[in-house]
C-alpha cells in the first residue's frame, strides 16, 4: 500500500509547468539528488530513484526545459528482488545546465544555496519548493500520526534558504534543525502543512488532508468531552458514596429523627437517590428547590455530625 507521502508526490508529478518553472523545479532536484559522474571520458548528471513517477517527472522536466530526452535506465535491486531502480542520466549540455540552474560556476564552484533569481520570485519559489519536496521531502499521514512535514538538505545554508522562501512568500512558520549529517526544514502546524501542499500544487492532497484533519480534530474534541464527562461522573459518584456512608452512620448511631428537620429531610432524600448530582439534589429535594451552596452546606453539616460519631 502506498504511503500518504507517496500519494502526495504522485499528484505533484502530474502537474504541467512552464519551461521557466520547470527549470526552477529541476534546479532543486539536481541540487539535492544529482551526482556528477564521468562515463567514457564524458561528464554526466545522474539521478537515482525507486519511484517511477519521480523518474518520469525528471525526464519530463529536462525535456521541457532543454528540449532533449535524457537517458532512462531501469535496473532491479538484487537484494530485495522486487524494487526497481530508475537512473535518469543527463549526458549532454551538462556544463550549460549546471551553469543555467546555478548549481555550478567556474568561479564559485558548487553552489549549495537557492539562487537569487528563484528567491526573488514567488512563482519560481513555488516550483523550487515542489522540486525540493519531491527530491527529499516527507509528510506524515494526518489520520494516523502527529502532524509533520519536512524536507531534508545536505547543506545547512540550503535549508535556511528554503525556510526563508517558505516564510517570506507563504507565511508557513517553517523551522530548521540539524538532522544526521545535514539539516531539515519542517512544519508542525496542521494548517501550515495544508497551506504548503496547496503552494506546491498538491490541491487534491491538500483537500484530503483538510478533511482528515477536521475529522481527527472532531474525534479528539469528542474524546475530550467524553473523558471530561466520565471524570465528572466518577467525581459525583464518589462524593455521593461518601455522603451516603455519613448518613447511614448517623442513622445507625443515633437515628435520622434526631437531626434538625431540614437535615433529616435531605438525608432521607439522599439515601433514596444516591445517583443524583449536587445540582439535581438542589432542584429535587422535598423542601426545595434550593441553591447548590445550600445543599452543600447541609451535606457538610451531616459530614461533621458523622465525623463526631466515628
């Protein structure tokens, strides 16, 4: 069964984009997942994934942005004998693509941060975030887990740049923390996770997320109310049991007829109705209705008498 994150990514891979936005998305993919290799004396960019939809997406982005089809090589993982690996290999225009996407320049070397032309454009930032999430993002199933969405980055400055554009343009309240040999930018608020899914284009996933979130929050609210009611019932039952115990002791030791009329009337009524709450006692007592504080005062008097008899 596909994970919730896989379903989100599957939807993202079906989005059609303008060539310039394809470049922004591709820039995130290549910066985060590509390996620069040499084959037969020729440089290539290799991206490996086990997700066929993501492999098709990278293939499509390169074709859209640069007008040629990269190589697509499928291999089977021998250890598990069930998963395929998909290798997308860019073997032409390597230097031009890396320079165009600002991944590498002869003067600066490898560039690990988000390029300024992307950071200064809301539309390109949306596409870049989509590529970053597809490359190394994950999101918990809102129905079964705590709310959490994250994108892993090898370089801390790249993570900070992602945080900057997430908060600057989309007010996502993204946070950054160290993780293993890199960093993650993450979201913990359910509303912000829904907003992120909408920003990157996963509209169906966002709507499903909101439906699940509403149902989950509703269940939690109902459970809290039930737990509160149960606790109140236990408290009422415990108090009533102690009151009945006091009254029975008084009856055994000196008889209820020895009590003042108002106390005796309440004592007999409590023995007949041990299930009633304080409020119900106040409303239904034979010489009532009286206030809750009045009933409480009489019950305290009965307790004091019982304590003196113990």
